[in-house]
C-alpha cells in the first residue's frame, strides 16, 4: 500500500546491498528524499491500467477476476515487463518498488518466473489513519477512498504473496530500529544484507519526515471492523506472530462482494440519471443552485477546453465562459461538462466543506 513507508524501505534495502533500476521517479514535496521507483515500470503499469479503465486510485477488484484478459493482452504485458527486468537480471538482489504492482502481481510474478528469477516480497505495514492522512495531504483523497484503498492493497499484497518468501515490516519499527528490521528481512528471505552503508541509512531515515502520526482508534467507515481486523493481523505478522489468513480471506470476500454490489448499483443509477438529465431541462439550474456564486469547481469546468469546444459561440464572442454561463448559460440549458452527475456530486461536497470550514 502506498504511503506506508514503501520508499523508505526500498532505499534502506538499496543501501544494504540491493540493486535499484535506473531512471527513478525523483523527489517531490510528498517524498522529499525520493520515491525510489522506476519510471519505466510505472509507465508500463499505468498504461495497462488505463487500457482497462483503471488507475492506482481504483478501489474496485475488477482486475482481480471480473475482466477476462485476452491471450494477446497478457502476452504483450508480460513481454513488456520482461524487457524491463532483463537488463537487471544479473544482479544478485533486484529491488522493484512500484505500488501498482500490488494489483498486477500475477503478471509481474509470471514475468520473473519466465526469466528464471526468484520472487520475494517485503510488505510494509502502516497505521491506516496515518495512510489516510498522508493521502489527504498529498492527493486530497477522501477518508472513504483512502480506507478502501488501504483495504484493497493490503489485502492483495498479503493474498498474492503467499506462494513466495515474504516478510512484513511496520513503518514505525523501521524508523525506530532499522538494523533489527533489516536482520528480520534477511533471515526471513534468506538474503545476505550485511554489506551496508550504515551512515547513509542513519542519515536517510529522518524521523521528521514521519509527518502523519496516529496510534489511536481506527475509523471504521464501512461499519464492519474490516480495517481494524486487517491492521491487527498484519501488525502481528510484522512481530513474527502467526498470520490469520482465514480471517483475511473472510474480509477479502466480504469487501469484494460489497464493493461490487455498490458499484453495480451506482452504475445503474448513473445510467438512469443520464436518461433523466436528457429529459430534464432544469439540470443546469440545479447545478447553478448547488454551486452558488463562488464555486471554484464550476469555474474550472466552464473555463475548460471541453466547454469551449462545445460552446464555440461563447468563445467567439470573447465572453468569460463562467460569467456568461451564470448569467445566461444555465437558463439556456448549456451543460458545464460531459458528466453533470459527477459535477453535481462534487459541487455538493465542495459546498459541504465550505459550510463546515472554520470562519475567520
């Protein structure tokens, strides 16, 4: 799961004898010391996800059993991964950190197998509230999406790695005593990690970069105790205690059934609403009412390339699209964007956030 210490763990392992690919994603505000993940792997994975209407932010399990990949799709993707791995294959220990692999591990593990590489996994574990706070700070994700992603990727990471040597590492434990955790990793995976640049590791693992801290109650936004149960189980595994895989399978099955049922219901609702929108000339006035007079979300839509392309007369007249729409466009029934339902939902969230924000 991203934001769980994956970057820190990867860099420490690289300073203990592991080999990183070239052309890594650089540092950002969210990861000021680097991501330590290969740009090429990210591009390969993102392209495959995009082909199937998905991204890393997809909370569904459509790619894990619902979509029937063709033989050509599988073969092409595996060959791309093999082409990426092949130049690294001579190294005794290759480190690949790219969070999308968690949802695509069947392809990556098969590619490694075909190249004669042995797969082992190190799974970082971090308190779900810290991950949610980190995602909110970096990507402005909602607690609901963050919770769903935390469940999805932690469940998949554990489930898909069962056939391979693996070890679980708590992020806080890595920061507190990295030497002990590296020893655990070496023992669990039968790796010699004794050739270390200890000074470099000590300088890299800065406690001040552990910016989101939470050790208390977990918000069970789905009402089933799933997140707490999974976190307790994975934390126990990170202490080398037995892992309750039966319970994890139970949560996985429940999450799969629930997310699919709600997804089908929402898709059905959207399809029916789209029909109603076509019959309802008042949709634009509803959007205007929900937006109010200072909506940044609505302004962005009305000043977008899509709106300009579909309202060439407004552009030709030299009018400000937002001001024109508020004065005339809404009454004329000009839709601000391609998906008015999604816009209406965003406007309602924007308005609710504004109403609950502290007044200065």
